[in-house]
C-alpha cells in the first residue's frame, strides 16, 4: 500500500534502505527457510470492548516471507496471510496446536505488465474454497481456485478511476456471497468509495456504489465479517519516522444499511493506540470462540524492512461486551 512505498522512498533517500532492496551481489532467493513464531509478553490493556489477548512475533530468513497485508481463515485452526509480493503464509493460529508455518504462493500469479502481484485483500468461499484478492497498483480482482492456482482476473469498470496505490485495499465476503471492496483513498472529509458485488466480481457483475465515512486522517486497511453479519473495518494512520508510527482504530458498519449512492458513517469500536503494540497492522479476520466470545486477529506488514516487525495480535471481544 502507499504508506509502505512512502516509507521505503524515504529510506532510500536517506541511504538507509534495508539490504533486501539494495544489494551489490544478488544471491538466489532462499525459499526454504522455516518460520519461527515466538509469543511475546504484554501488559493487560483494554479499549472499548476489546482487550489484548495474545501477541506473537513471526520471523524467517525465507525470502518469500514478510509484507503481509491480508489475512483469511481456511477452516479449522488454519490461517492464510497474503503479501505485497504475491506470496502466502500458511499457519496454525498460534494459540492452538497444528502444522508448522509454511511459506508458499499462488500458482500462475506473477507480474506480467498488465497486472501487479501486490495482494492487499483476500476473501474465501468456504464451500468452494475459491479465493478472491484485491490487487494494488492495477486495481484488479483476481480469483484463485481451492488449490491456489490462478483462475481469472478482471479490473471492474467501477474501479477504473481508483488510485493505483490507494485503491482496492479492503475486501469482505458476506455470508450470502456478496463481495464488498473498499478503496483506501480519501475522497475528502474521510469519505471512501466502496462497491458491493452481488456476484463474483471477476464475472463482470455490476456493483452498487456507496460511501463509507470514517475519521479524518485514518484510511481503511482491511475489513472482516463479524459473526453477527456486521463488518469490521481496520482504520490506519501513519507518521513518517524511524521507526515509522502507525495508529490503528477499529470501526464497524451494517451491510443492511447499504444504499446505492449514499453514505454510511462507521461506528467507532476501539482505539488501538498506545499502550497497545504499535505496528503496521493491515490484515484482519474474526473467529468465533467457545462460549460465544469473538477473537479479532490482526497481522502487520513489515514492508520487508528491518525497522518493522511481522506481528500477529489477538484481541478478545467477550460476548457480554457486545
């Protein structure tokens, strides 16, 4: 997304760019390295109905690791994170037992001049196993099969004028199969264009356009479906620095309120500023927990930079706090 590019340009200008970007002798990529997940200690912190319930630091020497901008559940206890480099990380939620993390990818997906591989959002149909992803830089929606092989892609006409670096940042699939795509770009007064497709966007379905109204200075970074049918929106602000500072807030809206051409004001949920862990959180999903509680999972995009971290954070949302 554009924040990462601004940050990297600044590093290059200062001559501080990490070695992954500037190398005098380029070695073959290492795509075999394992991923370590380490639980971090944290202080009890709560804002609104949410409390910090878990924090993990993910690291790897694998050149396919990092840059995660999207997060989706695969069923059971498995998650998939998608990256700015078109790669994926398969991992068991770290508070459960399961297979070790695996760095992988999408087959048949590469930069070829007409489409980028910068995955910013991913949704999945649990029945067919198909994935849809929003691509930054070209504003395509790409469909992948259950086995993560390429299926088809389309740049919807309604997204033709979306900004290249602040376009299809967030995507969510509703229980009835509708897909909502939200633009990162602020069109003024914290207004963000959004589209709801009644059918597969790649098939050329005509969407309904509406506007999400958020908070000045904060832009949508991700969206996720809540178990009650509402939509969670991750909002993020950015301040340039070393390290950069990211401020994150969560808000919600009800898709039942969508009316073509009209605006919906987001309902504030929680401010995840300090003392919550501070990183460039971009991916989000929600799980139903035993007893009716919910857990919100956020993953951070390290922009492939040594100044940032890949964190996975769990936020608890108790049933009696909704």
